[in-house]
C-alpha cells in the first residue's frame, strides 16, 4: 500500500471517528460532565431539607455560610434544549454553631429562594422555545443564568442588610411557599 493511501485511510478514519462522536456520543459526554459537576452537591427538590451535617465546621469562617448556585446545561440548536438545577455546595458551606436552629432555617430559605428564580429562568426559556426565535447564542444563556442569580442575590442581600431579619425571613419563606406551590396571593 502506498503512503498516500495510508494517509487517506487515516484521515478518513479520524473524520469518521469525530463524526460518530458528535452524532452518537456527545450526549453521553455532556451527561458525564453534568454528573461530574453535580457529584458533590445537593440538588434541590421539594423533599430535600438541609441538615447540619451538610455543612462543614469551620475554624476560618464565623457563623453560617450557605453556598448555593445554579447549574445549567443548554444547547441553542433547534430545538433549544435547557436543563437547570439549583444546588447547595457543602464543600463551600460552613457553620460554627449548630445550636442556633434559626440558622438552618435561613440556609433552607436561601436554597429555596434560588429555586424560585431558577424556575423563573426556566419559564423564560420556555417562552423563548415557543417564540421559535433562532437568534440565541450560548452566551445569551450564560447571561440569563447570571441575571437570574443576580436577581436572587439582590433579594438575599436585602435580607442580610435588614434590621428585622426574622420579619424579612418570614416574608421570603412566604414568597417561596407561594411560588413553589403555584399559589397566587389572592388564593
């Protein structure tokens, strides 16, 4: 076999491998990346309640810090595929005093509030899907993710800055209850 034939066969084999990977294996690759990202996090669900054991005891931080975030996976090709999750990150969360029951309530409210904003983001994506607009880029979804997290963070910062934290916490819990159960204020 000539050298040119060997090179041609090699190039064709590489191209076929890349095409097969893109067509058949890319979904598994992204599933694995999602698994790897979420493996050490707690994913929000109606039944998931945070426990003290979800936090690290810390000598560095004082008080309570509950790290929450949004994990999103999307594809802007037609049709738009979008999957997101609200996560609690135990490795980055800490507590120094587990005798303060209100702290666990605050951490749960923070986790639940972010879920409310994740659902709002998902509703926006649903309306984008229905509009059949094809002008979206991956960067648009990254910005959307950031925008909803910033809206959540603004409300959470208002809680942290409030003088009457218990009253503000109760308002946040009421908002979360209503939104997560699809109840309007007049019901």
